[in-house]
C-alpha cells in the first residue's frame, strides 16, 4: 500500500471517529423513532455507519450527516423486516408516516428535500405529515397506564376540566400543562 493511500485511510479513520462521536447519538435516536425498538435501531444504525464508512473518501465536500441520514432512511424504507415497527412514540403511525414525521419534525428536513429523498411529490409529503399529526393529536392515553406529568397542577391537585381524570388526547395534556405552568391570578412569575 502506498504512503498516500495509507495517509488517506488514517485521515478517514480519524474523521469518521470524530463524526460518529458527534452524530451517532442523534442517528440512533432517529433510528429508534423509525423502528420503535432499540435493538432494531442499533442494527439499522450499524449497517448505516458501515456504509457511510465505506463511502467516506468518495463523499468529498458533501455533508456526512446528510449522507448517513439518507442511508438510514433508504435502509429503513427498503427492508421488509423493518417495515413493521413494534412500538415507540410513533407506534400508531405507518412506516411511511414515521419516515415523514421523523424527517420533517425531528430532523428538520424541508418538505422538498423529504419528498425528493422518499421519491414522493411535495403535496403528498404535506398530506402524509398532516394525517400523521392528526393521528398523533387524537392519540388517547391508556387510563391503566401512568398519567402524564402534566395532569396535575403545581400543588399536586388535579387540574380543572375533567374532575381529575387523565387527559384523553395529547392536545388536552398540552393544554393542561400550559394552564399548570401559568401562575395563579395575582401572582407574578419568578
């Protein structure tokens, strides 16, 4: 192996190690949102990082995070055993809705870029996003499960509205949390 090639590989290893130290946590979180399962997310991330490492020298001036995220999305969309997420925060969404919501809201990717990466029209991405948001807003909490932390006021008393019942939707929990965060009338916030 030539000196130039050896130097390029040493540089690649150092750059890739720095990249994974900074981006692996966020990529793992994205993979977990997509798959709904930590073990599957780790397998998805490992395959993604292996491909990113192999392509590192060819990337040139391209953003490695964008390339890794694009590879993560391609692998999630193209593998049948990852098409059936088992749970997680986005459990009620279809795999395509998970992809769109994760890219748009968690990753902050523009509609046009999301559409191009997924091979969809921009209007379709917008419609999928709206449908997924409506599904998430209408999500009912399980009364047998733990109540959300926003279900009680600052003094531990139930918030007015449903006589101490847990909120039925995410929007209702958000409204209760907003009311709980406001200081009582006549008091000044610290």
